[in-house]
């Protein structure tokens, strides 16, 4: 009875190596695709964070402007009161 020994056949080993390389390459492509999706999601989230930060800066600028107006009004009232008291 003849024994089948595939691992001694160089052609069989070559085919097995090609199959392994194809599987590894497919895995690499799938992994890169998943990473790209995650990277795109991270970039989108960073854009949203920047938009929120810009809105916060706009609100802070408006608050500073209002504070300046309040300070000017306080100075005007203070001058009027000092003039009336003198």
C-alpha cells in the first residue's frame, strides 16, 4: 500500500504557501479597510469638536463684548453720580 505524503511534494508545499499568503493578504486588506473606517470616524469627530470649540469661542467673545459694555455703563453712571455729589 502506497502512503500519501503531501508535505514531501514541493508543488503541494508551493500551493499551500500561496494559499497562506493569499489568506494573509486578504486579512491585511480587511484590516486596512476597518482601520480606514475608524480613521474616517475619528476625523469626523475631530471636525465636530472643532465646530463646537469655534461656537464656544464665539460665545466667549460676545460675553467679553457685553462685559466691556457693562464696564462702560458703570463708568458713565459713576461719573454722573460723582458730578451730582459734587
